[in-house]
């Protein structure tokens, strides 16, 4: 086809191809989910329907994009790790990030009614943002997931304590916040146990540790970087024993398991 005289405008597009041979990590996060969770009456501190819906949306992303090896989810966020050698969209950042975010968001809405069974769709369209980060080696990849899991732990311990004080202890949110200020994780565990008869470590692992989706059937030798040799240590102190992995070569599991316990989480 002959070029039209307008075609020069294409030249205004910038080249956003990401550096080669490094890990691409894409994280999506819900916009204003503090409000969204209140509007949809999420159970506090953890609505398991919402977590399962997030996991389903992440699975949809992994089904579509074969080069994602691993995903970790907590709260309103999900992180996707691409293989180093991925050539998806020639590594164009905008294409990769927008495709992940768009697919994640549409799947979240598409499967909404399967989890929030008393409504067909959310009250208004949820929004997720996304970013790509490059990590040069497995050291940073491992620390990245340790960082997100530490965040899961810290937030969940705080939220569990906060909502115990509000819902069971009858405190106002303000008073609960004051009560918790300056407490460390030991104090919170102690308070939950003695005042609310709650053994924190016995709460569902999906709340305390987040969720992991792992692609199984990645070729072992043919493409070295496709294997995640450090995976058992990706989340420190873990054995990965309780991670459910995909059973088919090109799919991810329908089951989602909590991420293993992290030893690095401290508050
Ligand atoms: P931002 O737009 O800056 O991301 P945000 O309101 O989404 O703001 P986040 O820091 O992303 O804030 O936190 C997400 C919030 O969504 C949590 O603090 C919590 O209130 C709520 N939330 C997310 N998932 C759940 C869940 N499964 N159960 C209960 N509440 C949830
Ligand atoms: P890519 O993923 O590279 O964008 P694509 O298949 O989406 O590939 P496009 O160049 O974006 O290709 O073209 C979109 C195609 O979608 C059109 O060629 C047409 O076949 C189809 N399409 C889009 N909108 C309509 C419509 N309203 N009615 C009929 N066909 C449509
Ligand atoms: Mg955010
Ligand atoms: Mg958010
Ligand atoms: Mg968040
Ligand atoms: Mg198109």
C-alpha cells in the first residue's frame, strides 16, 4: 500500500523497547481500592472472594502470556515475572504493560459474578494501573518477591489487629489506630492472642502470605533463563512445599496456593 501523506505522524512515536536479557517485572495495583472495597462491602480485613477473583484474573493473564513464569498477589496488587529472554511485542514497554493491565482488568470484571454471587457486576468499573521494572539478576528478583511478601505480612498483621479492635473491641477507627501506634509485631501477636483469642499464625495462609502462581512445564535445559533456578528461595525461608503448580505444560493451575512463609518479614 502506498504511504499516505499523513503517515509521517507515526515517526513521533518513541522507541520504548526494554533492555534485553534482564527480567521484566510487571505489577498491577487497583486504583482507589480502599474506596472500592468499602463500596462493595469487602469483608475486613480480608475478603476471600476478592482475593480469589484477583487470582483468577492473574491466571487469565498467565494463560494468555506464555512468557510469564511466576506471579505473586496480595490485596489489590499482582506482580508478574517474565522470562529474561521474552520477545513479547519486541519488549515494547507500553505494549507489554498495557496488555497485562487491560487483560487483568477485563478478567476481573468478567469473572466478578463468579465470586460476588449476589451481583452481576461491580457498581462501577474498577481501574488498575501498571508498571514495568527491570531486574538484572535473580538476586533482585528474589528480593523483590521477599519485599512484596514482607508487605503482605506487615499489612495483614496491622489490619487484623486494627479490625479486631474495631469490630470485636468496640474501638473507633481513630482509637484503634492510636492503640496500635508504636507497637511491633510481637505486641500485635500478643494482643490478638490475649485479648481476642486469635492465634495469628493459624489464620489462613492466603491472608498472611499472599498467593503464588507458578508455571509448570517450562523447559528445563533448552532455555536456561526460562527455568527459575532460585525459585525455592524466591521467598526466603520457604520450602515452597505448599505452592500448587500447574499440571499442564502451558497452563497454570486452577488452584492457587498461599505463598510460603517469609522469614524476613518484620514489623
Ligand atoms: P491507590 O490508588 O494509591 O493504590 P488504594 O486505595 O488502592 O490506593 P492500596 O494501598 O492499593 O490503596 O490498598 C488497597 C486497599 O484495598 C487495602 O488497603 C484494603 O483496604 C483494600 N482491599 C484490597 N483487597 C482487599 C481484600 N481482599 N479484602 C479487604 N480489603 C481489600
Ligand atoms: P494487533 O493485535 O496487532 O492489533 P489485530 O488483529 O487487532 O492485531 P488491527 O490492525 O488492530 O489487528 O485491526 C483490528 C481488526 O479488528 C480489523 O482489521 C478488523 O478485522 C477487526 N475489527 C475491529 N473493529 C471492527 C468492527 N467494528 N467491525 C468489524 N471488524 C472490526
Ligand atoms: Mg498504588
Ligand atoms: Mg491500590
Ligand atoms: Mg495496593
Ligand atoms: Mg488490534
